[in-house]
């Protein structure tokens, strides 16, 4: 085992301004902000916002959990969310909890317009389904997975952790701060991961806090942008820069990493929305042409909100009898919009073309 990393006292926010507002950072901030503004506008062109939220939140839940080596497939996830009384594997349960935690945090933010320390604790509890809360027993260290070397020792004392979290929440909610919001998000993400307030799920909690901060600052309206896919692709660099910032108090490379993650992810999400929108329009035309008797706008929206649909969903959405709902789905299968799959006692009707877009 390698040598123990020295315990460094974590400084309160804010960091020195000259370190976080370099010319390089400010130029990238403009690019990232423009990409987010385009995403925000593009999202409004989708006829039903639930289509986007459901699809992208589940993708983020899968990717964010994968960073923690919790591996699932989209097929498994959609089945788990659709089939009654299906036994969840531990991996699926983790991802489903992550999705629930995103919506939980989003609803708190919409209701209150700010977050409290206790709200962060509640979000983490939804993720891990226990009430252990803030760490109160010394001994937590972060190790290199390959070498076993201790690379970082977070604050150990609960009172210190709570002081740091209180300072963190003040800067999270501060709407009078004139540091650009995206730079502030990168600073906040570093700080939260360095506080490492919980025994488990600090990374996933921190990534949920990122999106809530973007919504709080009106950079996007809905939880539809997440950087987890980018972090997966650059995982070693992400952890290296996080540690370097902590050890050397050098912020530029870390903030640039987070800003580029936002820009690239926003552009990828825009491309995905364009494909979803084009598919939606094509399905509308196909159903109107080949199955006009069952065409209902609400029915098409349902197939995009719930890519794995079933009779009960149609009954609830369209307020029709089960017999009619079954006929609608079978007709859409007949013309190739859906294909069916039997899982246990239930027939699922899958929007395969949409699933393929979401997997990209």
C-alpha cells in the first residue's frame, strides 16, 4: 500500500477570484453558455416536455451510476420501470433510485426556489435508501482503485463537515454573486466532492446538485443536461484534476474540464433532441397515413414518454377501455411503429426507433 495522503484543511468558498476567472476560462465560459442557451431553446420545440425529461433523466441515471461501476442496460431499466412486481437486481435498484432522486431534488427546487443542507441530505437518502446521513465516524479516505494508495483524506469531523456544507449552500443559493454561473458550478462541484459529506453516493449526489444549480440559475428549465457520459469518457482525467486542484490549489484545468463537459454534452443533447423530434414527426405522419382510425396525438406522445408501453398506460393516458387500448397498440405494431415483447404475464410495446436514438 502507498503512503497516506496528508490531511489538507479544505478552505471555505470562494477561492481567489484571479484563479477562477482567467482569460482562458472566460472564453470557454462564453462557448459553454451559448451551447446551453441553444439547448434551452431547442427543448421548447418538443411538443411534450415529459418526452425529454423521462428519456434523458433515465440515460443520466444509467451513466452516473456507471461511473460508480454500477452497470445496467437500458432494456433492463425500461422493463423494470414498466413491468409490475418485477424483481430489481441491486444494480437496477441503484439506477432507479438515482432517477427518483433527480425528480425529488427538482421538485424541491421548484417548490422552494433554493436548497438547504437538509435537502441535500434528503436527496442522498433517496439514492441510498438509508438514513445514515452526514459522516460522523472518522476513517473515510479515498484510494486509488489500482494501487490502493490513499489519494485524499476528506474532512473527518462532523462539525467541520457541517460548517463546510453551510458555506457551500450559501454560495449555491447566492444570486448576487457576479462570478459567471458555469464557473461557479465547477467550483461548487469541486467543493462538494472534496467535502465528501456522506459514507456513500457523494459522486451521484454531486452530479444531481450540478443540474439543480443550472436550473436554479435559469440556464436550463428542465433536468435534461448531465455530464456523466462525458465523465465516463474522461474518468481518469476527471479524478486527476479533482485531486490536483485539492493538492495544488490550481483551478484553471479543473474549471476548463467542467466547462468543456457542459459544452460538449449540451451539443450532444441538442443533436439527440433533433433526432427525437424528427422521429416524432415521422411517426405522426405514418400513423395518420397507415392507421388513421387509431391516431390520437396523446397516444403518440405516450409512446415517446414511455418507450416501453403497455395497455394500462394507454388506458390511463387516453381514458379508454382496455379493449380499445389493446387495439390501438396492436394496430401500431402492425404498421411497424411498435414491436411487442412478452415479459412475464405482460405484453410490452416497444418504440424501438426511439430506444436506438437514446442509446447513441
